[in-house]
């Protein structure tokens, strides 16, 4: 989603010619606001849009040409450079995932069990990278929704519309890993009884600038259980590219509505028994998110290295 936001704003620049740097910035700001207003969960888009806006501002201040002569690019040259290099953002995102896999695979120990959930491509890449290391032999327990469990196949033995978590399980098994699937209501039982679990790994939609994350509903519950269920020392790590860092901090835990996410707020008992209405721009129940406090997170694995949650503030200043 952050990369999609960046590519959308670049296409906007292509479709809306501007004659000055100030006009370009104003167009981007205006359309960025429209983009965010149209999404029930604007935070992933905000992360990408903010990153592009900062990149745009730095570029329009003047950057040396690629020729190595030291000549500063003109406004028209800078604008054309952004249009011509749109694909670089997607390429960098893919490269970031590969680098994260390199960092994260070091945290997967030989002879241990990794518990994961959520269908994150970045977390999956970490595990497949670790599986390629002949010196490591580990197993995976994957938390999946009830309708994705191994005993819920269609009558023909296949799933026509597998979720991301089911697809991730298939990819891990293809990599040669032994993967057991469990449903969410078994998590506490497994954490307490499987002594070899030493790593709980998830991805995320957004990393807030205080180091907390907003991810699929149930992530916060998993983090709490990781830290409170007795049965060995278990670490909770998050895999996330730096373009997912959002310049926003939750005002009041755990109300994601207060940072712009439009989903049903059951804490107020509003519309009890009524399903979320997509016509009102609300997230469908399957897409709802929760907030995981930074105190529950042992580290965030990024392409810049493994960071403590307290270091995210510095990354916002340095990279975003």
C-alpha cells in the first residue's frame, strides 16, 4: 500500500503538468488528501505518501545531475527524473524485503520452533531465507483463520480463494519446512506447551513513530500472550520495510479510530449486532486492525537493521 500510494502520486504528476515547484507540491498535497480520505484505513497510504512528499521536496530543492558534473538539475529535469524512475520505488521495496530476510534469518535458531501469523510476505521471506541455510533445522507453527486450516478444504481438495496466510503456509512447505497450522483459539495453549518456541514473528501494515504497530486484528493479542504465557523465553519480532513507518502516534491506546482508521468501535456498543457497512467507508471485519504497544515488541527487523522500538523516532528523522 505505501508503494501503491507513491506510484499513484507519480502518475498524478504525469497527468497534471505543472510549471513551478510550488505548484507541483500543492497539487501533490491536495491529491494526497483525497487519496487518504478515500481509504477506510489510510495509514499505509499515509506512510508512502509522506515518504514521497519528503522525497519530492528534497528533489525540488535541487540535486546534482547524474552526469557527475555537479550541475544542479532544473525543475523540469527533476520532474522528468521522478516520472522516468517510478519503478525504482517498487524495486527498492522488493530489495528491502530481501535485505530484511538476511537480517531476520539470523534470529531463527537451529532446533527451535517459530510461531508466526498474518500472511506477511516479509516474514515469509525471512523464514524461507533461514530454511535455505543448511546449518539450521527448525519448524514453524502458523496461526491461520478457521476456514484456512488443513481440515477445511473444498470437496475437491483445493481452496479456490486461499488467504495470504494459507498461501504463506504453502510457500514455506515448498521451501522444505515442516509447518503445523493452528487456529487463533489455540495460541495460548501452544505457547504454554511448546517449549521450543523461542521466536514469534509477524509482519505489519504500519509502524507508528513511537515503535508500536498497527496490523491485522489479533496481532496485539498474540503479542500479549507471547509476553505473559509461561513456558520458556519467547521474543516477539516484527518484520517491516522502512517505507511502512508512519509519521503518527496513537493518542490513546488502543483506539485505532483516533489515528484515522474507520472500523467498527465495539467498545462503545454502537450498532450492536450490525455488520460494518462498506458503503459508509468502513473496514470489513476481515480487514480490521489493532494496535500493538511498543513495550510488547522486542525488535523491528528493517532493511536498515534490527531496531529497538525506541529507535523508530530516529529513523523518522534520518530516513523518512
